[in-house]
C-alpha cells in the first residue's frame, strides 16, 4: 500500500515538473532571459518536492518530517542516478547544495502537511 502511495506521488510530481518546465521553455522561446529560466527551473523542482512531502505527509498519520525525508531521498536518488549514469555529470558543490535544498524542501513540506492533517482532524 505504501509503495502505491509513493509511486502515485512521484508520478504526480513528475507530471508537475514536466508541464511547468515545458511552459517555462515556451517562455524562454518567446524571449525570457536564460538566468530567469534557470531560476524558475530550480524553483519548480524545489516547489514540487515541497508538494510531494506535503502530499505524502497528508496521507500519513504520524511523523510528517520522515515522510518528507523519504520522498526527498527517493527523488534525490533518481536525480543522482539519471545525472551520473545517463548524462555523465560529475558531482560538484553546486549539485550537492541543490540536493540539500531539495531534501530541506521536501522535509518542510512533510512537516506542514502533517500539521495540516492534524488541523483538519481537529476541526
């Protein structure tokens, strides 16, 4: 059951990233500067991981931060494997900072998601 929730969450996150990145690419084609496009792509990934942590924690009953860490680590592992095996990127300080931001974002999403869940139950 947990694996189904995890797969569903990752699928939703993938669709969000795919659609928003496509829209940002269209804006870049129209004339948006490259720096803004790069910043938007980073914010899209961080925001999507926040949403993923939030969603997983909302489905959970306890320890939202742990759900956020789990989803963050799964996505970071996927990013790392794709970049290392598929694209031959070398590991750098920039990528490690990005991975840390991704983990923090998903963890915060999990914390807020579980608290939102508790507020909804009390109302």
